[in-house]
C-alpha cells in the first residue's frame, strides 16, 4: 500500500525563516505556553482554596470570640436575675426598711457586681429601679429608672420580651461616655404581679473589646467582617468595604450556616458567609471581594507570564544566533536567483564555508558561468542568423515589377512621342533610389512613405489612374525608424489582389499612420474584392521555421517574416477581410526615433 505524504501547503509556500519560526513556536513556545497555562489554573485553584481556608479560620475565630463576649453578658444577667437581693431592692417599699438596712443592701449588691465583673470580664453592670430609695443616690451601679425613661433603648427593652441586646448604634442619643457599649438587658418583674416591671438589669462590655475582633487585619485584601441585626449593620471592619458596599450587600447575603457563596452587587463579585449569634438575634458575616480572593493568583499569573516571555525571548535569541548564518546565506541565494530571473546573469554568490549550502552556492556559480557562456554563443549565432535571413528575404523581392515597368517604357516610346516617357523614367529612377537607400536597412517612416507614393504614381501611370490613394499621415510618426520596403508590397497586394479583381477595376486605398506613445500603427485599407478566411490565414500567418514554400502570397509572407525576425512579439501584421467588403491590414511597430541598424 502506498503511503501518502502529509502536506502543509501554507508551510510549503512560506519562506524558510517563517518555517523556522513555526518550528520554534511548536517546539518551544507552544509547550511552554501550555505548561504555563496548566500551572496557572492549578495554582489559581490552590490559591483560591488557601484564601477561602484562611478566611474561614479567621471568620470562625472572630465569630467564636464575639459569641463568647456576648455570652458573658448573658451569663452575668442569668446569675443576677437569680439573686434574691436584686428582687428585694427592686420590689421593697422604702417605708418598711431603715436607712441602715438599705445602705447595707446597696453595699452588698455593689460587692456582688464588682465580684461578677472581675470573674466574667464584663466592663459594667447596672440596675435601674423604679422606687425612690435613698441608697440609689450617688451610686454608679444602681440608678433610678426614671432618669432613662425617655431613652430609646429603655422603651425598647420594656416593651419587648423581658430581654434585649444593644449595640453602640442604639445609644447615639446618650451623653458622652454612654454610647460606646455593647449591652445585654433584662426586665425584672414583680413576683407578685408578673406584668409589672420593677427594674432593668444591664450588663455592658466596652465596644472597643468587640471592635478588636472586627479590626484585625483581613486575610483577603479589602475583606470585611460585619455584625448585623437583620439588614442593619451594627459593626464593621474599619477598613475594607466602603459604607455603600456594606449597605448594598447587607440585603443580599446568604442564609446563615452555609459555606462561601457568590454575591453580585453593582457589577462586582463577592463571596460571603453568615453565622447566627445564639440568643441575640444578631448574625456575623464575612464578605470577601473576588478581586482580593484571586489577587495572589493574578500576581502569580503576571510573574509566570514574565518568566515565560523571558524564557521565550532567550530561546528565540539563541535560535536566531544559531540559524542566522544559515538564513543569511539562504536569503542571499534567494535574492541572487531573483536578480537572475530579472535578467542580470552576471551576478555571483562567492560562497564561504564548506557545508551543503556553500556547496550548493558554488554549484550555482558554476552553472551561471556556463549559462552565461552559452547565452553569449547563442546571441552571436542569433545575430548572424538574423542578418543572413534579412539579406535573404530582401533578395527575394519580386523582380516582375521592374520588368513590367521597363516593358511599359518601351511600348510608350514606340507608340507615343510624348513627355510622359520622361516622367515615367524619372519616377522609376527615384523609386529604385529609395529602394536602395544607400545600403541602409532601417530608414525613417517618411522615406518609406515616399517610396510607396512613387510606387503608386508609377502604377497609376500604368493603369490610367484607376486607383485613388488617400494619405492620412501623422507628422509625429514620420521620424520613427522602420525597416524598409514594408508598405510597397502591401499596397501592391491591395491593388492587384483587391481592387483589380473587382469588376470595375477601380477603387480607393487609404493609408494612415499614427503614433500612440511607444507604439507606431500603419493601416492600409482598400475597398477591393476581399478574401476568404483560408486565404487570409495563408497570407498573414508566420512562415514555419525552416519552410519557405507556403500557399500564401510571397510578398506579404516576406514582410511577416521580416517583422517577426527584427521586432518579435507583439509586433507584426494583422489583417481583417471578408469577401466583397475589402481588406484592412494593420502594421504594428515600436516607435523608435533613433536610427538603429
């Protein structure tokens, strides 16, 4: 079975440098690029996992710390609500106890508060009572509820379900020093009338203590930790998301307890996770901008791209340095061949080195030397053959015209004794003088026209002016050089085989000369009998090489061969004819003004 060779037309048409670059790309750049692409996606995945893992650990730690801090507040309240002294001080009638007793109770409660603060780390514990005991005066821990009855947080906790949680945003209307607190509050009701509130028990922790968990450095660039109550932001990281971003994302966060989920807002992408804080109604959320998550992967991508470009550049420079000597010589070889194709066969390569390319270049120089020698021999042979053929063709001009003219002179001299004989002899002498043209082979077109006009005059004297010739001559074409005796045979052919074959034996011949730039056009048109297509082809086709015997007219074929030998393509004779419609012959020549042999 024959195995077909795999072909790449694009590479076959390309230059060698292009092919080497393709090989360099396929063997170096492409594998390196694919490996870099795989590494990038792999590192991107690992970097993302690490970013989420670190963010998850930080979120878990912060959420646990905040939950623990809030749980301490709730535990302190649990302990105090079970203390009988708190109920006694909130519910006893002042008239039932002496001043000393009330003072002892307040001192005892103050000691309890101090002890709980030390044990739990709670910053402040307060009891707001509704009775008018004197022991409440001057105490920082035991206050009159009437002094805070107009505060928003007081109304909220007394109208709620016995307990409430408050953040610094809930104390914005308070006096200085009473705003930066996270608080847990419980209402103490009268045991004898469960719907009657007696006091409010409040445990506070400093807001800075909670803020420290939110202001820790973010694991992911511009990441933020939020403390939310519904969609209200209670606390947020000082750096990271803007106020607009926090507000916009608060209502789009996923449900609590899930993992990292994608959140889109304002054309940007984020990843978020939420967790409920037990018994508070609050939740803590971590929001990571996607740009921060993939920052490391982007930096690695840029670094890898720089490394790939550097390695590719170094590899290319090495490949270029190694192949430059070969490519330079191949390029020189190609340019030399193009120069030879354009006609400069004298150029040579002068190879250096001893490799295959140098041997090929040396062989090319030897081949061109041989071709140059053969071309010189061929040019010399062609020059000799051309000269001989031209001489032979000119020697074949029909001599019958001379015989007929001399016979006419003889008959005229015998039958008439008139001055026409002198005119005939004078025209005939001028005609042959123009034919000889002092031995020149190329003459101005004006001289060739004069030669044809003398021929027409002689023929009209012979045939009683039966042929009328109209001359439309371009003055600019008169100085163009042409080979001689090309118009007279064509005019003779128009007379003898065109007009004289008509029944009337009379007619008109129009001769026009025109120069179009580098082209000289001569047209001989008659209104004679015309000719068949076979006759036209026999007369106006080039003579086959080595064959001088053809069916066509001898004079016309002589001109065709002379024009072909002297001027070559695309010049020569062109004929249009039809039986009964006359004939038009066009001679196309190069417009040469300088005399040229």
